[in-house]
C-alpha cells in the first residue's frame, strides 16, 4: 500500500489528526538532522577537508540518494521498525499514542542536543514507540520481541564492527603509506575524506531515512483508520521530504554534534578521518542490506574510537566517551518511560 502526493495533501487539509501526526513526525525528522545527521559529516569538517556549509549541502544530497537507492534495493529496515510495535486496535487511541511517542522523542533528543551529546535518534525512536505501545495495550503485548531482538543485535554489532573497522582501516592505511612522504599524501586523503563523508551521508539516509519514513506512513494509515496495513511501498515524494527536513535540521543545529564527535573525542588527521568514515559506512551498508536497524551515531563514534585507539588508548578522550555512553545507556529506559507517560497523558486528555 502507498499514497500519492496529491492524495496526501487532500487528506492533510481535511483531517486535523493527520495534520498533527505529520507535524510531529517532521519534528522528529528535523531533530534527527540536529543530532544524527551531523555524525556523518563530523570528520570531514573537523579535518578541514570541507567547510561546514558545503558538508551540510553534500549531506543533504547524499542523504536523499541513500534513501532512494536503498529503498529500491530493499526496505527491510523500514519494515523492521514498522513491525516492531503493534498500534492495532482502536485507530483513534493508536494515533494519539503515536503522537505522544513522537512528542517524547523530540523532547528527549532536544535535551541531548542542548548538551551537545550525540544520542542515538534511532534508539530514541524505538524506545519512544515501544513505551507508547505498552501504554496503549496496558501490557507488553504491543511489543514484537523478534524485531526487538534485531535492534539489540544491531546495537552490539554496530559497536563492535564500528570499532574494529576503524582500527583495522587506519592500520592498513598506515602500513601502505609507511614509506611515503606524508606531505604528498595530504591532497589524496583530503579528497578521500570528502568521499568518506559522502559515503557516510549516503548510508545515514539508507538507514535512518527508512526508519522515519516507516513511522510517517504508519501515522498516515492510523489517522485514516487503517490499523492493519501489513505492507507498503515508500513514495518518492516522501523520500524527498524526509531528506530535505533532515538537511534543515543539520543546518540549524548540527555544529554542536560535529564538535563533540569530530573534535572533542579524538583529534584526527585526514587519513584517520577517512579510515573512520570508511569503517562506519561499511558497517552501515552491511546492516542495511541485511535489514538490521543500527545506530548511525554508535557506528560512527565507535569507528572514531577505533581509529584513536590504534595509536594509543590515551589518544581517545574517554571523558567524552563516558558522557556518550551514559546517554546511550539511558536512551532506551529514559525515552521509553517518557513515551509511556506521554501516551498515558495524551490518551487521558484526548
């Protein structure tokens, strides 16, 4: 099932509940641009391979291409998120609960952005939806344990592979270039860093774009009283809208996250930034093809940690890592609880 652009506009004008759902969903995507999308271009900016304004424009283009290409190849990530929780039953209550979850995600992510902590919007999305589904059903019956297992597996996978790919990539590059004049390699790795940033932005769109578009379509179906839609196709107009809103969010508030990830955690040279980008993007590519929803934030930051640790452990600012790790740990219970409470409140009011 899908929906055309003009049908969507017609429904948006005539259905106030749909309008509210769309605004909140776009708010979540905008905040994803604040907090997740900057991770993709953090290293290319911190190594001065590109200016922040140019990197943001590049991220917008490759986010869209990632959404478009990966959705045509397969939409497994979108289907995993869509089927993770059950918003079936009364579609009116389900729509209210979904709106509450989206509000909770925006609230959680905005607070993380305020303190410059690159929390995972993917995990905030999953936690907020799960908390709202539990409130809707009054039990754990609204949670699909099999799909949740994919999320937890993806968390472990992105942490391990991100770190290892970053570590191995930089060691390979250093071995290959050991006898070269470093000054002669600067230009090459500066261009390679731009490629790495574009690859990361592409894979961010491939992963996170699908997650948020599936929620967007879920909101449309629920607002139209269709609570049992089991399959769907993602329209191109939604891909464009999602990419544009992500880019807007990055341009508004992305620099804080760029600074935390690309500058404060580890001081990187161009070849090291390229190694981190290539490692993280490769991990995201594997996860997207296999349909495992992983966190762009986790993957990129652990890849940078791996690059730093390849020199020595003290090269990594573990104080910044500790703050990030605490935010990651708190996201599932914290955002899940906020989603639950907001859903209870919204259903009581409405």
